């Protein structure tokens, strides 16, 4: 009997440039895939938020629908379940006599806990873990995790000088006999506990999930409009789809790889021109890597109140103040507009995130972990390392050497001088 290996898809929801899938195919055995809509993450967490709320739920649902179709074109079956992983993974392993599970390597607490729970429910099954969410593979960065610099600039300069980005890979079409003609259901939004909804027409992210959508967005932003060439000048914008690349939601769930974006930047530079903006796109991908390496270095400190720096602050947990922040009812219109945008769309600009986080932690003096948990719930582009790393950075317990406090009024005057963004979401005249 031919052996069958299983690819457990998590935050690597793509076919192209998927190293986990490649490793499974290289075994020469039959390959099947599984994605579990984990019931646990649609429940309330300790702060009263769902780990995944409606925006990311819908985005993931579309991504997995897209993934299932793309894998079928490669003659690979994707089994989908709405269940706990410790139920559906052992079940499919038993049905197909699986002895090897290929999975993207993770290292943060909750992700590792999920693997351990599943592993405890299995007998004689081996996990093969593959790093596949970086621009620079950890093996290609000339430092141990414990040696990663606490200042981003140091890390960036080392990577730019001494590391290379690996080439993307193609996934072959397997023989027709590899395909298992069994249909499993992708849960609807209603199944996941949400009502169907559409994004507001004025959303800065009116886009959908999936690898195809990610590639279309890149083609539009790079080659059709050439907005990439102006990225550094417009990236602090607040209104519209094209002030920034908007790649982060697809990067977060792995519908597109950082390596793929990097290659397309280099192609743009070859076919058109190279400038500060094309470099800045790569610069931001390195920032994304940095938070991943920092979390590899510090482990569970990513989630602790005192952060990487182990700084003691008198954080508060004032439920009225937290509710005012969430619902856009603070004393600052700029904060309110950004928070309402998040609440109604699951999106917020980078400039907005820095301001509302600083206001929450430094001005309102609320426990930054509550803000991070709310972002985790609502943001389309939630990434555990970037989210918690950025919150620590802004709260003063992470990698900001200057421990800055944002002057929200000055920021509003600089980035929304006419109040257009604030009027868009507050729906009233401010001036």
C-alpha cells in the first residue's frame, strides 16, 4: 500500500512558494491536506473578545475556499472541518493511516499548545516542521536567536549585508491518482457564529481573502498603477485603497509569501525603476521579519505585561475607559475616527495604529495587553509577532529605544490637516 502524508495548513494558506507543501511532495508519497476551522478561536478570550471576529473569519473563509480550488488543480485534496484540531487531525490520520504530518513551524505559546494537544491525541505520528513565514530564512541569518539585536536598525543592516532572500518555488501538478474525491464542507459565516455582511463602500480595505486576490492586488499596486514607486511618500495615508500596499492581511494568513513580494519588487526595479519607495517596501518586510526574530529570542515575554524590557508600569484596567476607546468615545477625535474605522471594517492604517495604541497605553494608561487582544480580534491582518511586538514597542516595554509618546493632536494636524478622515468615520463636521 502506498504511503500517504498529510499537510496541515495553518497560516500558510497558499499553493505557490509553499515550502511545507514542497517538502511533503518531495517524499514521493500521496499528499493530502487539511485545514481546521478551530472552534476554540471563535470563543471569547480572557478579555472578553473573540480571538477571531467577523472580519478575519470572512477573510480566512475566502482564503480557504481559494486554497481548496488551487490545490485541486494540483490534484491535491484539501479536507476542511469546523472542529477542534485534536478531533479532526487524529480522525483523518486514522482514516488514511498517516504517519507524517507536515506543518509550518511555529514557536509562540498558543500555537505550540495546539500542536501539543493534537500530538497527545495521536499515536506513532511524526510532525515535520518547516520555517516558512520569513523573508530571510532563520538558517540564512548569521546570528543565533539569542543574539538578535534589540534595535531594529542593527538587525536590518546585518540582514541586508550578510543574508540573501531565497528564491520562490513552484509546486508541480501531481498525478490524477493523488486526488481523493471526497468533499468536506467549508463552514459559512453563520456556521462560525457571524451574520453575513459587506464592507462599507468607503473602507480602505474593500478586498477579499485568498491567494488569487493577493496576486491581483500586487499586480494592481506594482505594475498597473505603479503605486509602488510612490509608496514611501503615501504610506502614512489614511483614506483610500492605494495609499499603502495592503499586503499585510494576505501575509498574515500566508496567502502570499514575503519572498514572492520581494521578487516582484526586484522585477519592478528591473522593468521600470528603483527608488526609495521600492526599497521601503523591502524595508517593511524586514521589519516584519524582525518581530518574528524578536519573538523567537524572547519567547513568552512577547505576552507578558512587563514586556521584553521587564519594565514595571502601573497599568490600569478601567472598563469605562476601555469601552470609550473601543467605541470611539474618547476626548480625541483622531483616536475615535481610527477606532470606529477598525470596528466597522477590521482595518486601520499604520499611522492610526501607532496613535491609538500610544493613546491607550501612554495617555489612558490602560494595560497594553487589552489593546493588543482587541486588535487580535478585529484586525484583518493580525499576526501574532507583529501585533504583540508593535504593542510592546508603543507601550514602552519592547524595542523602542526612545520610549516615545504620540501627541495625537499634532499627529491629526499633520496627517489629517483638513479633517477629512475624521469626518469620514465620525460623520460630522469637526471644523
